[in-house]
C-alpha cells in the first residue's frame, strides 16, 4: 500500500443514508479496511438518516468544516449543536444522525475506524 492523495472535486458523490456523501478513502479506493474517510455536503434541512455502525462495529468522528447543524445520538436521542471547528466522537454501536439546521450549506468530515 502507498500514500494516496485525493482532491475534493475529484471524489465520487453517492446518496448514502439520505445524504450526499463524497467518497475519499475506503477499501475500494485505497485497498485497506484500517479506516474510512468521507465528507457530507448538506443544504439547509438535509442530513443523514438515523443509523449505527455495527457491521463491522465502527467508531466515528464527525468534524464540522463549515455551516451549522444538529447531531442526535443515543437511544434517547440527546442532541448537540455543531459549528465550524467542532469535532464529535461517536463510540461503536451508538445510533446517531445529523441535520443541517442552519441557513447555509453544512460540510462535514467523517472518519470511521475500522473501515469497511
């Protein structure tokens, strides 16, 4: 395996869990299941459907690049607001989802480990 560089504008965009996700590093793009990196691009009112990463179990980091939004997590759906520079750790198996609750585009970076 070698170092790989990808540009935001060269990535494939897929609809995943109801949102537009840019695929950077997955087993398909880098040949490794060690980790996974994707980005979400959400207009006001858009986001991801509730989900948990349990096949395989994955921890996830949400990092807010721009915009504002709300993340809900856990069975009791606690919520937290996110804005640029905020990072959120989500342990393996915890249900979570995000929605752009602001007035501008929300851009998020998602890092998952292990990858799949």
